[in-house]
C-alpha cells in the first residue's frame, strides 16, 4: 500500500515512514513546490501543527496536496496521525480534520518517531488494507 506523508524539517514522520515495509512518497517541504498527483489508492500520514485556537492544525503542504488534484482526494483510503500527546485535546488533530473532510477513517495515531510496535502495527494494518483493496477490485 502506498504511503504518502508530509514531514517538516524536524523529520520525525520521515524517520517513522522510512521504517515501513510499504512504498512511501514524501510531500515537498516547501508549499510553493509542485505537489504530486497520486493515481492509486494510498494512505496519508500527517503530523499536526497547531498554532492557537483559531488556526488550522493541518500543514499547508497537506492542504495544497489535497487541493491540487481530485485524484488525491478520491484515492485517499485513510489517514494516520503523527503528533505529541503534550498537546492534549489537539493530539493528532490534523488527522481528524483531514479524515472528516475527505470522509475516510483515521487508521492510527502515533507520537513523534513512533515505537517499533507502532511501526509493526501500521505495517500490518497497511497489509490488511492492501488485501481488502485487491479483493474489492476483483
Ligand atoms: C509549533 C508546533 C505545534 C504543534 N502542534 C501540535 C498539535 O496541535 N497536536 C499534536 O498532536 N502535535 C503537535 N505538534 C507536534 C508535532 O506534530 C510532532 O512533533 C510531529 O512528530 C512532527 O512531525 P515532523 O517532524 O515529521 O514534522 C506540534 C509541534 C510544533 C513544533
């Protein structure tokens, strides 16, 4: 299962994604860069960047990616949230917002780099999703 992810210069999400057994594609760091168009089913991993109660938590790069092409929204199967539980109620809020907007489930949440257990669970979940997807295509 293809995993598309955004990771800022702190690269926690990048380090997590690198450990997955599945193919990954990183979104550009700069919002002005061209965003890819994804033409196959995929799962998105997004960190949350909250900035005050009235500001969005979804990284601008993720918003631009989803707005760039209809395919990026229709091929999205689910969202995985990266965050930090220190943010309390706003833990992984970006994943909740994207999932609600695109009408897909939040599949998993992990903190910072994630643990080896998080990596194993996500790998397993992605494998299941892949198999379910293949069955539905037959
Ligand atoms: C300014 C700032 C705001 C953040 N806001 C939130 C937040 O609202 N909720 C949350 O769960 N994590 C929040 N985080 C934590 C990041 O989502 C977390 O560190 C994530 O692993 C960063 O991923 P990245 O290094 O791949 O960009 C925030 C981090 C920063 C620096």
